[in-house]
C-alpha cells in the first residue's frame, strides 16, 4: 500500500529519511521511499538491494539491533532538475553521548517528484577512508 505521507520538497523527504534513521523507525523510513520495483539501496560494504520490499526488510534488520545513533550531516551538494534531485552528503555517526562511531560515510540520495510528492528512489552509502578527508574532503575518481 502506498504511503499517505506527502513530501512537498526533496528537502522534506531527506529530513524525514535522516529522522527515521536516527529513530530506527522502519515504517517512517519506508514512507520516504517510492513504491517502485526499481528503487535501489546500497549500505556501506553491502550488496545492491533492489525493490521496495527488499529495501524495507534490510532497514528492518538494521534497526532490529536497537542501536540508536546520532547523525550529523556535512558537505552537502545538490543537483536539481524540476523532477529529480541528487544530494550527496557526509554522514557522521556518534553515540548518544557524542562518541564518534567509525569513519564518516559518504551518501548519495536521489529523489524524484511524482503524484505523491517527492520520494527517494536511490540511496548509496560508502565508508570514506579517513585519509581522503584531509583538505576539503572532495574525492575525485
């Protein structure tokens, strides 16, 4: 069943994505995603997940461990068209008492606009080697 939640802007969808991630809320997480067979999600070090049901089960498994983390985003970049937005960010995870957890993660989030507002169609996250964060953290490859 499609989500009843409407995200008026891609920023609203992205904020909801990261709020759900911090709260470990699989239902709120999946409200952000498009109900399409072609949606794609890649977690750091993980395989490519394709399809709404597959992605939902992966988030449920991640959230089942009960580990709550705080998240800070930095170095956001955005590429916008009238019907699609691509955001890249560095995700910095920490424990509730502000202890850093691992290296930052670089994430690419893709949103498209449709009849039910803006929805995520792709999330790709990869660990960033600390040595690449030296100067202005722009990685070229």
